[in-house]
């Protein structure tokens, strides 16, 4: 991905989060994403992407649905990314 495009996307994300936080539509702290995929290489790629996209995110990655479901039921995430095929 082009570096200028990545920087623009990151700035737009910050602007959006700031606006939503001012309107009290989101809380910027303690945000959590759970990623579920049976392909470990793709799982690690997504995990690195989300951590780089926002270092404040807690990212949990699972290659099996049972561990992921335990995590989801114990502490529900703000977002779940999964492979349906």
C-alpha cells in the first residue's frame, strides 16, 4: 500500500474517532477486536494490521472457534472479524 495513502487513512481515522468521541458515540479506551481465521498466516497479518492501525486496540487472534467463543462470552469485543468459508 502506498505510504501517502496509508497516512491519509490513518489521519481520517483519527479525525473520525475524535468527532465520535466528542459526541459521546464511542469510548476510545478499552476497545477490543477478536479475529478468527483458520489460516494462521492471514490471522497474523490481520493482527499486525489492526495493531499498527491503532496501537490502543486490544487485538485477540484465534485460529479455532472454541477458544474464540470462550473469549467472546467472557469479555465481548467491540468488533469480530471472521472467515465464514
